[in-house]
C-alpha cells in the first residue's frame, strides 16, 4: 500500500526499533511507496511512512533491495555530500563514506553482509541515518 510521506521532524528524529518477521508488510508498503515516488526518490526508511522500525528500501543499481536491521560495520573514504529528502525541505550537507560494509537481515531474516560503494553506498547511509533518528 502506498503510504503518505511523514514530515514531522519530532517523529523522524526518534531512533527506530528493531524489525521482526511481523514487519514484512511494512517492507512491502515501503516498496510500494518508493515505487510511487521513483521519479524523485531512490530510497526510503520505515519512519518516512510513519513506522518506527529499522527497515530500509533502496535502488540497488536498478533493482530495489530491502534490508531489515541494517548496520554499517565498516566504512572508508569519507567525503562531503549534499542531499535532499522527501521528508525534509531543501538540501543539506552530510558526511558520507565511499565504501561501506553492511550487516543486515533479508526477507527471511537471515543475516547477510554486503559491501556497497559510490552512489548506492550514499543512499544506504542516508536511509540508515533515518533509522538512527539523524536528520540531514
């Protein structure tokens, strides 16, 4: 189901709770909402649709990917970026990393590890910031 985009900064600034198997429908709603906004959005976190869980979805080189409980466990190559967000007006500066290694759970809640670089890494970092309650 396509959900409204949350703009309440007080809610967006809350740290997300861990996702569980009961949250699979949230991931589907996130995918549906991201697809509906694909012309202006490349990733979303669950709090952007009003659900405070550690779930992100993003464009992974042309295919949408879902991560439950993502954590950055390794990072390298810091740089300054300027980013926009559907939940916030305008653009803001953010410190990002060129390469990140993520520990996450897939849709079967199996733990996985994957390294991302470049634009995809930047998207993931933005969405994980949402999970941490960090507003860029």
